[in-house]
């Protein structure tokens, strides 16, 4: 009954939003604004965000989850107090916002038409934008504002997104949280120009539920929901992730969840890798209340996953403006990885939450991805993994070098000149402008352009002389440093380039019975794909001892006749590696010496297997 009531409540709110009725009780003197919003090129009615600033300086809203106005299908009717009123119509970053100031008389009915025009028309150029880190409800409890998938899709379209993925916790009965049912729900509200998909913030992993020991949070894109043998990937990933206080869960490393996502054709990205804070926590399960505790959203496993793989495909370097410091740290971490030869694609996401006050802001930052041919979730995921992206909190930015797009590798046998082409636009949102465009080589600014404040389009062509291995990105700024766009790299690969190789684990295994007597038998090298063990090789051993070089992501299963098999993990059961990860702080995460220490520890792993009959 409670779920049915929640569903009914969500429907009521959706109807209220779509009809654009205000929460405030109308006054007898209120005027009525009737609006219609059109695409200036096609003449079609388009979804948009409407911000009505009334004479008393309040903003008309339709849901506490969104405080900057209300989402509209493109036609709205609102009761507004009489007086000077400012109406702003926007639709993301590519459409140029329209703003009108009107003086409303008491009881007046004013009809308005707004025409929004794209400034760059990026979809026509093959660029599509999305947000893959959005929650219907972030917490485990009931949401404060259950909205439903129709409103979620409307909000994304009103923000000018081409696609969006909605993650847990979904406001659904437990028996309806299946890949098939979620697929039906998102398909029902998708449109020819917009795709709503489901995904998860997974792996999302606190070691035994302790928020100080965060292996890291990820999101994925394009993953199939079921394995060929019918295994439900959602339930598998839930089982492998541990949230706050879930101390009873058997720990699993992120790279085993990432292996499942890859097996199901997904692309997986670490999100907010450098976010942490001090706060009060505890009071549930085995954890007492602690004041001023270190609370980690850090990707503490990322250095290990990089050295042992990389086992992930991308990382967020841009989060919403309130997370500015963590974004800057993530960009520094990304630069370091690029300089070490890791061609790691950069992405962006919002961590928006439709179930909480003021947090339903999908697309506040977003990733644009270039695809060849029709847009689809599978195409976006594939191109994103190839690094064909730029990330932005407003401005739009395109770069080519020698006719090559971002993500491309230019093989350089001899020094040569190349033409760079840059194009940039300010965010289409009201009041935004473009101030600065930069070309960056190997993390250092190589060229700067200061842009005239009245310009809505910047373009430049110039030559660079490249002599060897390097990477180039472009970066631009809007009205302030919170308005930023950053491209993925174009790579120059000289004769000296050697791609980083996964560091293997050199393992010494000691095998004995309960009395300490050495045993002989066989050791299986196992790769976990989610919850499924995949046997890679088998090695006999004698004298209670073996030495093997295995992947850093491996588990080793020891079998001896007459004894119960025992399995241990290179990562989880070699304490120096595990301690280094669980005790990591932001400074260590962004320090290459941490990566080198992991490599060193992998060179001398010692595992002890004590077998029982």
C-alpha cells in the first residue's frame, strides 16, 4: 500500500509540474502568464527550463527538488503576482537563453512566445551530451520528493541533454528492480531526440561499511542487464558493493565489479575521485557515533586499478560548481596519469538527486561525446571509452589538430608542423560570456587567447611544431573559472613512446595444514568476473611452496587432496597492499609515488594458505 501511495503521489506531482501550477496559493489579483517555447530553426515546441522572477524577487517553482524555476514541456501557464516580472527561458548550454522583462497588471492574462536558437548545433556535428551519474533517490530510505521517470525525463530534456542515465535508489518495489522492468520504464519516456537509460552508481564500495575506507564510486554506461546465463547484473553489483554501515558484507574489490560491467559491454568511470570531507558519522550497526570523522568519497582503489590494469575506462574530472576543489584535484590527477602515458578519457557528471531538496540538477555539468552515425547508448559508451569527449560546466569547445579529432593518436616519425583549429562558444545560459581559450601541452599552457566579451563565437587556426611524444588539450573559460570546458587529448606518439603495461604480482605462496606441515597440490589462478570465477591457469606445487607471476587482479585457489580448497586474493589478502589502499588520503591518491609503491609491493606478494581437512 505504501508503494502504491508513493506511486500515486509521484503521478500527482508530475501532473502538477507539467501543467506548471505554482505551489503558492493564487491571489485574486494575480496575473496569468501563458508561454509557448519554440525551436527557432524547426518551429517545434521544445522542453525548457522556465525561471520567473516575480516583483517580490521570489522564483516561481513547481517542486522543492528544483529551486531555479520549473521544467516545462514547452507550453506553460502560471499565476504570477502583478508588477515587474523577469522571465528567463533556457535549454542547456547550446541553446541561447531568452529573457523578457514585463510589467504585469492585476488579473492580466499575458501570452508570450519564446524562440530559442542553437548557437553551435552540436548534434548536427555528431556531438551528443549526457549525464550518467543521476539518482532517482540517493539514500536508502524513502525520497522526500518522489518524482517518477516521466518527470526525470522531462527535467533532462528541459536541460538540453541528449541522454541521461538514472541510478539507484529507484522508487520501485523490490521485486520490480530488474533490468527488464527498468528497461521498459526508461523506454516508455524516451523520445526521438532523447534517450533515458538506467544505470547504477556501481561499484560503490566502502570497505566493510566504513566511510573512512572508500574503495571508490563509479558509474557505467551501456551495460547489458543480464549475463548470457541469465544472471541479474543489478543484483550482482548490489551484492558486490557495500554502502555506509554494511559491515556484514563480504568485501570485494572494485575491479571485479568492473570486470562484470566490461563482460556485459559497459563502459565504467570513476566519479568524484578526489572528494572527501570532515563530518559526524556513525550510530548504526557496529559503528559508534564519531565527531569530526574523515568521510571519504575518494577513489582510493584507483591507483591500484591503474597499476594492475587499468581496469576502468574513464574518470570524472568535472563535477558541479559546489565541488570545485575536488574537480581541480581530479584534473591534476588526470594530468599526472596522462604524463605517465595512461591515455585515460575524461568525463563529467553531476551526482544529482531527484529525491532531495534542491538537488535535481542533471546536466549542470555534462560530457559531450562525438559519434559517427546515429546516436545510441551503445555508441555513446563506445566513443566515450575512445576519449572522443569534452566536458563542460557551460562553454562549448571543439579542437582539431592536423584534421584529427580528440581521442586520436598521431604517429610521429619525424618533427613536423600541424595546424590547430579551435572553436568555442559561451554557455547559452543567461548572462554568460567567453573570456579565455587555452591550448595545453603535457599539462602546461602553450598558448592563450583572450576573448572579447561581446563575442558569442571564438575560432582560431594556427600551427604548432611537434617533435615527439606529447598530448594536447584545449580549455576555455566563461564569465568566471566555474564556467569551464576541457577537451580530451589528441596524442602525438613518437618513436620513444612505450605504453604502460599492467604490473603483475610476483606471488610466493606458502601452503600448510593446521599443524604447519607443508603440503603439495595445485594452484588455480582465478579471474573474478563479478561473482563468477574464471580459471586462467593451473600450476602444480610441492614442498608447501610455489612462486607465480599472476595478474594483480587475480585470486589464487589452492587445492590439496583430502583438504578443503582455500582461495586468497592478491589485493585483499596481502595486507601491505590492502592497508595502503584503505588508509589513503587525497594527497597520496594524487602522488605518483603511491603508484610506484604499489608496483613495488606487487613485486613481492606473500600469501599463506592454511588448509583444513
